[in-house]
C-alpha cells in the first residue's frame, strides 16, 4: 500500500503542512499522454492548518509531484464539513507565461507619447516576389509594329512559405521559457527533426505545448514538476518487464475497435506556380510634310520695294547696335490686310510680348518664323497653336502700319534675346523667300497598347493516393483532400500523406488490475489473454490510480496504446479464433453427414448439407 503523505502549501507560504483527515478511497490520480494530469480527493475539517489552506491556487504535493488546486467544493453533511478538491499538475501553470509580439518601433521603445507603430512587413514580404520570380522577354518587329512579350514565372511554393521559419523543439521552448519568472526549466530527450512553422510571436505557454505535440507526432511531454521534459517515443516508452495476464493480475481486459476514423485514400493537391504574360504592341507612324518652299506675306504685291531701314541686317544706325533682325512689310509699300504664311509648318507659339505685340511663330523644316507688330489684337491672328499651315495660307489680318517677319533656326525664346545681335542667330527673310529651299518636315509618332494575362499551373497534376492493401480489407474510406502548397515533387507529397492516413481501425485496450501495480507512464507491458490467443506488447498511455485504496476498493485502471503492429497482432488472434471455429463447424457437419441418419438420406439432406459445406465452409 502507498505510504506517501499529502502535503499542502498555501499561496505565498513557504512551509508545507501534512493533510491528515481525508477519505483514502477518494484520492485518485489521472494521467493521459500529452493531455491530462490531475489529482482529486475529499478532505474533512479537522481544524488543522492544512485543511484551512485547501483553496484555489494552493499547492498540493503527492508522490513527489506538485499539483495546483483549481476547484474546491465545500460540503456540510451529517455533521461533517468537507471539501472536494480537484487539482491539476503544476506544469499546466506554464499557460501563465505569455509572449507578446512587438507593436512599437524599436526607435521609440522608451517613449510614452507619439510612439511610432512597428511596420508589419508580413504582407509586403509576401508581395515582394523578386526572389521567387523569373522574367523572360522577347521582342519581334514586323513592318512598323513591334511586339514585346514579357513572361514572369512566380514560384508560389516559396510565396506560401514567406512567413515560415525552420525551428527545433529546443527553439520553441527557448522562445517561451527562456528567462521565465515562474521557475520553469526544460529539457529535450531524444532526436527530433526540425520543422517549418509560422514565425513564433505571441501566445501562451499552453500554445507552446500544443505547437510541440501537434507538429512533432512522436513528441511526448512528461514533466517532473516545473521541469518540462520532451521525450521522443523511443526514449520514453521503455520495457521494464511488467506483464498483464488476464485472470492472473487483471480482472478485465477490454479490446475496443473503431473504424470511424479509418482512411485509406486521399486526393492530393500540391504546389503551384504562376505565369504572367504581358504583351506590348507598339505601332510607329512617320509623317513627312513638305513646306512648299517660300512665299510672300502679301502675294498680290510680291517683293515690292523696301527702304534700307526695313531690310534685314545693317539699318544705318537706326536701331540698337545698328542691326535689324528681320524684314518689315509696310502698309504703304506692301499694301494688303491678309497676312499669308511665307513658309509651311505648325503653329508653336501664339502670344504677346512687349516690343513684339501680339505675335505668332510657325515652325517647319527646321525654321522658326515669327510674324509680329502687325496685330493690335490677338483676334487678328486666326491660327492657333497646333494648327498646320501651308505656304500662302492666311494666318491673320494686319491692322497696323507694318508687318515684321523674322526667321531663325534657334529656339525662338533664345533667339528673341538676341534681337539686336548680329551673330547668325537671325537669318535674312528676303534671301530665303527668294532663294530658300523647298524643305520637308518629318514627324514620328508611336502608339503602344498593352495587355496582361496570368495563368496558374500545378507542378504536378492533383492525384488520388490509395493504399490498396487497406482498401482490399475494408473498402474505400476517403479522407478530406490534402492541399499543401509546399510540395513541388509528387513522390515527396506521397510520403507525407502516408503519415496522415489511418489504414487500420483504431484499437484501444482498457485494463482493470487486481494487484498492487503502480502504473508507470510509458511502460511497455506484455499483455496475455490466452483464451483469445493474444500475446503482444502495448504501451501504457493513461491511467487512473487510487494510491491509498488499490487494489481491493479501487483497482487501478490503465489504458494501453495501439500501433500498427498491435492491431495486426490483435487481428491475427481474431483470425485464429475464426479459423478454429470454422474447423469445429466442418468437423461437426461431417459427423452429421457420416452418421447415416435416415431422415437426412430420405429427403436428400446429406447431399444438400455437403454442398453447403463445400461452397461456404470449404469442407
């Protein structure tokens, strides 16, 4: 019989007090692999300090393990005051540890106001596909049309894993428990592969435990008080030579099979990549315009007569520097109201300037021709910027005493600053009108149109994986489709999905013992049920233990695991029992046939029974 004491330590107290008055039959410890570890008992009021300290968050020690009281139910009945206590193992207190993600920019970590928010780079990182995109460009020209095709191929498996980080179990424990203030330590026992996880940020210590058990299938969490130990299955499950023998040290062994979760086929969808095709079509058009040579602004007069002061160049000292930058057509010597273009081109300027008055510039063939000092109002200039004019077209109506015509090949806004400088900027209009070449203007324009198309592709076609051996035994049991964008290789995905199927019905074994067996978590026990031809090893994965009242009042009940080998052993034993029953049936049936019973012979019974035996029993 267990002789250990129950010790109570109040919140904030250092001493531990023994609990003396409690119901021995009520004391039970329940444990289930990676899920439950709790202590329950009923204590009676004996006026002791230990009893008075039985309240929420008080520590209770039993069998060298600490439990924290979570539920206390007071009960007064038949003159006795008692409490029913439920406590959980102290390692569940790890849920009080909480990690918070960073919200504040490190530059402002010590500020209390106007604190800069930390940028979330998660979405931008996913949108930046430069590291997992390949771009190809091709170009083709036919006539005056150029087609440019840009193809960008993006690996979406990398995109899906942008926020994935490779971690070991040690890394996960470090993230939550390193330098914690609750006294938790930790240890990893065994070998585990590193796994890709969403980047660790916020969450509780309970989230840490779930992440470990969910990610590493073979991880077993079995703490020693506040020391979190994570074992690999081969280090935790040990054969200590213990046996369970039905009717020897076990009063009941119940085998339960369940095919509810049986799965042996699954549709698999792997990784993808996308191809974005952008087509740009550029059409180039070249327009050639002939200026038509040169003409007179007042065609009816033609060249007419000019005084020296009206001519281009040296004006006899009349103007600044004695230089005239153009040719003046007076209303007396060159009568006429309509002003005609002396050279073809496009209207580039229509404006007003002091000294020029309202003026217009027509550019063509490399020349800029300005018509000025002839228009008292802008309405007298009838062409507008952008218009194309030919030699002889009317561009406006003179209502002053003369028209000044200037010609330059320089930018007009530059040339106007050199109106009184004879440095070659301005050209002689009279010479050009009489002797100028018939030049041409070439104008090139292009128009580009663009369209894009994005198409996604699978690295390998989605497929149905089937375990034919399981299907042959139990029929088809499809699982939910598995869509995992990490996989580019079909064979790699097949190996992964194999671990997600349950090819055999689950088998659970519940044992009620009859001797003072103290259960040991992870104990590999040999189980024998001679009547059913069962003899195989199982691992203890759960128990309910009554330390003060077993085995007579409250026998220990244990739960054993089932792996593939266990299930096959169990099925083989059932098959042997079935074969034995069939052999017994054949023997009994043959005995009846060979007995020579007259009633069977009379009605042909022997023959019918023999036919049935051959067809269905194999006799």
